[in-house]
C-alpha cells in the first residue's frame, strides 16, 4: 500500500456511476464528483462508504401515480475487487466482521482514487448482521445506527488494516461522525490507571485530524439517537458523560458530535453557512460552495463543441469564460442534439413523442415536501392562461423516500395532473431516476426549474449541471443560485430576495405568482420570439456559472482551507 499521507473522505452514499447504485441523490452524486475531481487533480485521497447491496430502491409508478419500491439487484464483483482484509467491531456486544470492496476511479491525467465499500455480508456474521450494509437509508433507528457504526468506526479500522496513512478525516455529513470516537480511543492518554474512568481524552489531537461538511439546514434533518439505544448498540465505547458532553445531553446528535470534534467545519453555500451558524450558535462554520464534475455532467454534443472552441476545458473549467466566442448557431445546434437525445429517451420510456420546438422545463430531484415540485401547479387556471402565450412541456423525475408519504403524494398529484390536462400542457414523469437519466435531463431541457422553500436548500447541484450544457436556470433564490444568479443575465429568480437566515414562512402563493408572471412575460416570449437573446443567456450560463460552480474549484478550496495545516 502506498504510504503517502491521504485524506480519508467518508460518505454514507457515493454516486460514481449507474453501475454502482450506492446513492439516493445529491449528497452521493456530490461525493462522486468530489472523488473524480481528486483523481483529475491528483489530490491524495481515499474514500470510504457502504456497499448497499440492495441499493436505495428501484422505483416504479403504477397507473394511479403511486410510487412502488423494490430492491436493486447488483453484483459488486462485476465492477470492483473484494479485498482480503477483514476487521471487527462490536455491535450490541457481538463481534461483527467487515470486509471491503475496492473500486478505483482513474483519470486521464494519471490520478487514481481508491473507493472502499464496507460490507458486513460475510460468513462469520449472523443473518441479521450480514444485512446491515444491504439497504441505503433503510430500516429503523437501530438499523441506521448500526450502519453509521460500520461506516465511522469500521471505516477507520479498515483504513488502518489496509495500511493507509491518513492525514485528515473528512466527514461528508454527520453519518460518519462516529469515526471521531474511534479516533478518541486511538488518541487517549492513560493516566496512572488502565481504568477508562481515568483516561484523558486527547480531543485537540482528534479535532486537528477532522474536517466536517454539513449539508442540512433543517433542524429535523440531523441524525439523532436516544442514549438508551446508543448504549444498547454502541456499548460503553467511551464513558456516557463524555459522550453526552460531545454529542448532546438529551440524545446523541451526530452533527453536534462532528462539530465538537472537527477543527474545520463548513456549509455548502454561502447562505447555508449563515443558516448553519444560526442553527448551531457558537460554532465557527465556514462555507465552500459545492460544484459538479464538469466532464461527467457535460453531454456529448457540448463536449465536442468545447473541444473545438475551449481546449483543456475538462481539467481547467475556468476556461468556460470563453464561451461567448462560440458561434450562436453551433450552441443552438448542440442544444438541439441534446434535446433530441432526451426526447428519444422519453419516447422509448413512455411512448410519448415530445415536440422539440416547444419550450421544455425540467425538474428532477429528491421528492420531499420542501422541494415543492408541484408549485407550478398551485393555480391551474393561471398556469393554463400562461400557456396561451406559448406552449409548455414539463419533464419530472425523482424518488420519494419510502417512508415519505407527503413526497409520494406530490408524485401522485403530478401524475394526476398529467392525465387531466394533457391536451393543454404535456407533463411527463420519468420513473427510476438515476445518474444516467440525469445527464439526459439536465442537458436536454430548455429551462431548469428549482422551487424549494427558503432557506431549506443547502446548496443544490442540478442547476450547476444544467448550466454546463447551456440550459438556463429558473429558481428560488436559495442555496448556490444566490451566488450564481444575475437576473436576466444568467437566468431568472423566483420570489423575493434571500434575506432570512432561519426558516421563512411558507409563501407558495406569492412564489407561484412570480413564477407565472416571469414565464408569461419574459421567458415564453423570449424563447419563441428572441432566440438571439435566449442563446446569449445560454452562453452566460456556461461562461458565468459553469466556469465557477465546478468540483475542481471546490476541491482546490478544500485543499487550501481545510486539508492543509
């Protein structure tokens, strides 16, 4: 094993490719983009995650618009190598053994990153324990805590067993924060006695080793476990009073544990950094705005265009500032090619033929209430009136968590609307959203719509991907779009300016009216009657958005601000 000091990047989910379904959405795809940029930039990093042998879930939609979930069957051995080393952790007092699978992310630059997938499905374990790493975000609190033990504690032990020399441990969200307890155990000082009551915990050393990125601006979104459950599953790994001091008095808050044991903490957009400070007062929380991997999220027609006019764009995405030099006709031709690829996919998947001349809106992300996927349908009569100015097509995709009944209801409502008003407006829902479908969607629509309740969107990255393909953003001013938005230049906003730093009141009616007004008076007229101005904004999306909101820029900032002492 290479003894070069590395960054250990821990994430519950990682989205590398369609063949490895160990992700549920943006958090995992961001982790995949992070790893790809590290390979391109030759940043010494090793990633740790769970194998999730049954994936997140496979989504079907029945005739009534109800989401149906089923396991994903995939074979890790077809895409990665199982390593011979095993490590052991104690869960509920039992010995639970872990093995690891290794997938190597290789770059044309010569960089290479190991991704370790932890797996409890080994013969030494009971049937119950073999299933701990089967389902991503599945089961109850007990199952979830066991998974987080495997990721955090087991991950540190596996890295050590494999001979990695780790300089920093980067926790991508709080799921991995139990790794701090394993590090505390490794860095305790024994004072006069071997009894743990007299150990002195070397918190400063552990804090120097840890970096924490929080992605959740909502209080309820942070993992918490009752101490009765923690003692049952985790045992007395460290004294309870010490654990409460680090992780919270009432329950073990995984975010609080990471905050207290990390020297560098950041949110994922400037606004999110402010919101996180408000949520956790007294902590220094910085901000490194997310980015996406440019080469991964650029469709083939635009790759060819960039190769022609912006050589070296893939590893130097800052060169996108030259996008204005690309002839309008070639920008539009590349866009129509991407649109055709998407529409062909829709036709094969649904049997519906879309019209490439019609303004097409895309919306694809996790279906949960605060994302407000159905905001555009808030006032049906108003929307149908807007469509008289010019026809619209809307393409949806995304999964609701199996336990998220409101999220599932939004999917059902959209399905119902698509049936009721299919003569006035075409609405498509593409089932079983994944990264392969995502590339077709973010490059093939004309407008990328995002309508979260402010300030609940920590960052968001789908709009960044759209911009890489000249697709124009139309979004609530939240997350990254606050930084990327210049009204009428890089796209359009929905709703008021983002002045709040805590959860704002729900303003569906006013936000929907602003959406309708801009569609009716600006977006539809420009698309149908001023193609020159439309293409200018497409170029601005590339030259003023994609040039900055990419994971190469993001990772250079992590290196200089979080990883270097």
